[in-house]
């Protein structure tokens, strides 16, 4: 079945110490954003790819991606003030395809997570088709509270995938009542609690470029992946 992928690239470079959007910074000679876009385009069942950008950065993003797209059409949409607003902007672009059944699931991914593998994308898409939704999770360090250790904590990553009709309906309800979620799963939890969300095992390699040292770490991990493609780093 066909799928759509939304890549969020409407962030900034403040914490990473850059004067430009961090997804435009080079990683192994390729813009950070291009890594996620190329991975998504390499998936057999992806028929729509939407890149959400900041106002005024359309040309910069288009230039950064031009050499990595070939003849594939990528939809570009301007994001909003919050992550939720940016996701809603992308879903409005996909609304007709969802209503016509052109896509059955939608995955939403942070462009600042350049090392998400094709296998992870495929796993969350398949789990979303089976269960209704899927999120990558990775064990987090144990948290210490006033009463002792809090165990069983997990970190949530992207890509997060959901059946397209339920996802669109949840965001339409969120728009009607002014709800703004911290991520895609939060909106589904609030407006589509009946949708089952499966946890898909991920790992720390799927890091998010946030701080200056993250780029160097991502480059080393990427080099290991290219040198030893059959080894899980």
C-alpha cells in the first residue's frame, strides 16, 4: 500500500551554534536534511514526500536538496510557529490524497534525525498499518526521583507513523479546539485515543542533531555504517 512521508525542517540552528537552519548544515558532505529525504525516497511504497520549511527558507532548502532528488517530485510547504502547526500544514497538503485513498499511512519525521534507517521507516510504516500507529522507542537512562529510581523509562523518536484517515481526523479536531501537541503521538492520544500505537524498537544511533558535538558524532556513526553496512552500530 502507498505511504506518505512528512519531513519537518522548520527548526533553527540556535542550540547547535549555527547561523543557519541546522538541517542545512553539511554532514559527510551532504546537507543534514538530505539524508532523511534520500532515505524516505528510497522506500518502495512512498508515493508522497512533503518537506516542511520555515518561512523565507524555501529557496535555501530547494537548493540544498536539488542535487539529491533526481526526477522525484517533493512537495514543499511553509511551516508554522509550533511543531504541531507545521504537521498540520503538511497534512492539509495531503488531505485530498488521504480522502481519495491515495495514501494509507503517513510517517512524520524530524529532518534533524539524519541517521534514521530505511529499516526503521519500514518497521514503523508496517506497524502503523497493522495496529493504527507506531512510534520508535529507545531505553532512556534511569531517572532518580525523591523516592528513589523510576524505572521503565523510554525515549520516543521519529519517524512516527499512523493510518492516514485517523491522523487527519485527529488534527482536524485539534484545529477545531485549539489543541497543540508536542509531537504527532500526543495529538493522536488526545483526539484519537482509540487508535492503538505500537512501540517499535530503535536505538541511540537515531540521534537528533541538537548540540554542536552532535554533528561530529553523527558523521562518525555514518562513516561506520557505510564501512560496515551489515553491522548494527
